[in-house]
């Protein structure tokens, strides 16, 4: 019978590597949650300028419908629309909720055909209309 003799220094290195790996895993698992909110870079976006400009609002609406070109902001906002219609923008900060709600409300009021198309696209069975209307009423003013 053969025995493999491992040098004590080698064992210490193996144990040290294992401890480091376990520490990294513990840090990754225990990392505090950032609240799961979207990036705050648009928190100061001038939504009143957007909703006050019919041509710009229509351009954004067509972006959201994948019917037109999107600005970088439009692309990012487009990602928030499905979540806003289903969870009342659960991952949005308070400022983002107001931004999204004002935009959706303006589309609803000024571009009803585009609003209906957005609803058909993101909530075809109208499962979330009640929550969406409450969200719009609370944050769009």
C-alpha cells in the first residue's frame, strides 16, 4: 500500500485558497440589496418638456411601440414600460414613478391610439388595468 505524503506547506496553501474562495462566496451572497431600483441617471429628466411637446411625445410613443427610432433615453424608458404596466413600476424610485406615470398619462390623453397599442402590447388580457390606472392617478400629477 502506497501513501501519498503531502507537504504541510501545500496543505496550508490549499486551505488558504479554500478559505479565500469561501470568503468571496460569502461576500457575494451577503451583499446588501440595492433595493432593485433602476439607474437614477434619469431622475432629473425634464418630463414636462416631453409631455408638453406633441411631436416629441409621439416620437417617444412610437419608440415604445418599436415603431420608430429611439433616443438613448427612449430606449431606457421603453424597458420600464412593461414593468410599469404589470407592477406599478415596482422597481422605480419615486422620481421614476412620476416620470413614467406622467409620460404614460400624456400618451393616454393626447395619443389614445398609441396608448391602446401600448396596452395591447404589454397587457393584452387587461389583467393589470386596475393597478395601472391607480398608479397613473397617484403619480401622474
